[in-house]
């Protein structure tokens, strides 16, 4: 989660949103305190009913999806990785520059 927050902080300056989706079944009562306690400001959608997860075919977490400005999925992957790694940020910035 710290790398997601750092990516959010860096990419939002370029107008590129980073959004998280929580699949926590207890919903906002668990997610809000966790986000506040850790100082996370990245927008978080709470998907208690798994509607978003089903729509995107998420089977396990963490799961990363990159969606272009036309709403097309251009990259997806399962497993933890450093979202604020220079290579990933550059990939997203190149993608944004194309459009």
C-alpha cells in the first residue's frame, strides 16, 4: 500500500489517477480507519459486493489494472509489485502522453 500511495502522489501531478478498490467484506468501518491510521489519501472504492471485482475478472488480490482514457484495459497483473517503481511510472506516463 505504501507504493500505491507514492504512485498516487507522483502521478496525480500529471493528471493520472490512481484508485484503489477494497474488497473487505466489513466495508467502510474497516477501510476508513486503516486509511486514516496510515495516512493514505489515495481514493478508495469499497466493493463489498464484489461488483467491480467481478466486472474486471479479479480472482485474487493484490490485482493491478491499467485502464486507458478510452476505458480499455491495457495492462493487468496479479501479485504485489512496487507500483511507484520508475519503470511502471514511466510506462503509465508514456501511455497517458499517447492519448
